C-alpha cells in the first residue's frame, strides 16, 4: 500500500490578500463560485454539510447548493432525514466547499431556516420526473432494502404519473451566514486564510488568520 503519510502537494496556483478580497463575503464567494463553474470543475456546487445531533455528536454529508444570494445558501432534502431531524433540534450548521483544482476551500457557518413552501414548490417542479418520484419513494436515512425502494418508486410512479406534487416532508433549507472563511493554498503550507465575522450592527469584520 502507498505510504499515505508521505503524500504531499505544493499549492502554487494563486494567493489571497486582504487588499484584494471583496468587502462583503457574499461577493467574494460569488466570484470564487463563478470561477469554479466556468472552470468546468466536477460538481462545483457540492458542499459538505455538518450538523450536530442531540447528544452533541457531529455528522457530515455532501449536499448540492441550489441557490445563493445575500440572504444565504440553499439546498433541498428530506426534512425527516437524519440531517433534517438534527436541524429541527439544533438549527445551526456549517458548510464547506473544496475546489481541489483551484486549491481553494470556503467555510460557512450560521443559523439554518426552512425556505418558504413557494420556493420549495418552485424548485421541486424543475427536478427530473424520476427525482420527484424518488422524493416520495425514499424514507431517507432509514433502513430500506433496494427491492423495497424500487417497489415504492414504481408505486408512486403509477399513483402520480407525470405530475407528482412535492411531498410535505421534502423541501429547502437556507443557511444564514454569520461567519465565512476563504482559504487559498500556498507554498510551504503558509496558506492564506481570510475570515469575515458578522457584527451585531450587520457589518462584517474582515481579518487574516494564521494557517
């Protein structure tokens, strides 16, 4: 087996400086996200979502960013899944993007709220038919055999045909950021880290962190 402790890479693509970043974190994020999309990176909207369960145990999973603006970052899922149950008990979370090819990481923290039913309906209706049926068929995060899953998909496909409505247990979440961090890999592990912290008056304080 390869000696994984000996695996190393020097990061030399770019740099990040307080004088060059945007004054607002959303503007900085939008610029980096556009670069990731335009660079044809695989899954540029994939982000790790971290939640905390009732016993204080954290858990992570990959979800896809489906909307972003000055209010926050949006994804969609089953409200009865493990992450849904954990967010119901503790509506705080963290997100992380890792754009390996650009040698960049973005971390975001904040409070999470459900998006409106109108927003969830609008997005649900843009999904492929099979995905809409799948939202009904899957009791996400609960034990279920493949045979049962396929049978349920067939059952709901027959029931709803080409127009399945959005399940009441499925919809969107929006993370309302109060902390952003932008990481750019640099040579010799002297990486650049710029953080933005939301103040009580709604302004953002920007600072450099040690790598």
